C-alpha cells in the first residue's frame, strides 16, 4: 500500500485513494484560514487544496489543468490540487502559506508540523 508522509504523519492508503480525502482523514491541516470553511469540497474549483507533491500520483485532470491556468496557481507549476490527485505510490506532501497554499513560505513539510512561516521555498 502507498505511504503518505505529510505534516509529520506517516500513514498508508489504498492505491488510487484521493489525496485530499486521505489528508483530511488524518486531520492534516490542508486548508488555510477561511478556506477551512469556504472551499469547494474537492470539486476542483476553489483551488485552496494546493500542495506540493513528491511521488507517484495521477496525472492532472482536465478540471485541474484549467484551474491551474489562472493566477495565482499559474505561477506554481510544481504544485497540485490535492482533490484531483489519486495516490499511486509513496508520496511526500508539503503545504505553503497563502489562502490557496500559493505562497513561498512553508506551512508544514512532510516531516514537520506547522512551522513559524519562516521557511522559504528553495525551488
Ligand atoms: S478542494 Fe477546491 S479545488 Fe480542491
């Protein structure tokens, strides 16, 4: 079974598990601020579930490709909408600051929970 490492937690999921659902099931702090309440619940529209993923996940859906073509997402080719990603193998997940997760400061890494916001993306 694929292993997910996110916000200091390591857990296994079935192949093709939806990444957003897997993260929320583990109480991972996926959303920022008001996006915890105001999000599209995984329909690929709001863009607030944005994360950086290392590892094997499904290719972007047409919906995700469309959403990622608009700012602020269009500036982040290294990030994905977790609600549109199916887990295919081991993955490591990082969340950045900003309403959508579009910022340059890391909120949490695969191995570490919420940071002070002082870590800057080096990529
Ligand atoms: S939850 Fe809205 S785009 Fe993923």
